[in-house]
């Protein structure tokens, strides 16, 4: 019975350590997270660990409804210059994220 209890405690401790480490890695910049996640087996991330819940918490951001959007600086699609949110303050702005390939 003691062996079974020790095995369960060790399993729970290992799972907690692995899930906590993954959660901490999720707070890294996207490039660093991707480099680490690429080395992990997919089933480990998606089926064994609470990946989606941790991702939602780690990448939630700090904006609340009604907060002003943070400024950005992006290249125009035709490469004719740059565009910032700051230059459109006071007017409606729609951002479309997607693939045009």
C-alpha cells in the first residue's frame, strides 16, 4: 500500500511540475515559446496537460473592454510606408487578421 501511495504522490508531483513548467514557458515571447513547444510531443501538450486553459490565461493580455487599443506601427500592404493607430485616433478602425495566400 505504501508503494502505491508513493507512486501516486510521485506521479502527481511530476504532472504538477510539468504543467507548471509549460505554463511558465507560455509567458515567454511567442518565438521562444514556439521553439520550446516544437520540441515537445503534440499529444503531451494537447491531451495530457491542460494546454488550452493555461494558454487562455497566459496569453489573455491586460486590456479590458472599453480600454484604448495600444498603438501599433505596421508596414502598409503595398510597401508604400508605415501606418500607426495613433494617426487614426478618433475614427473607427477595423483590423483584419488572416491569410491572403
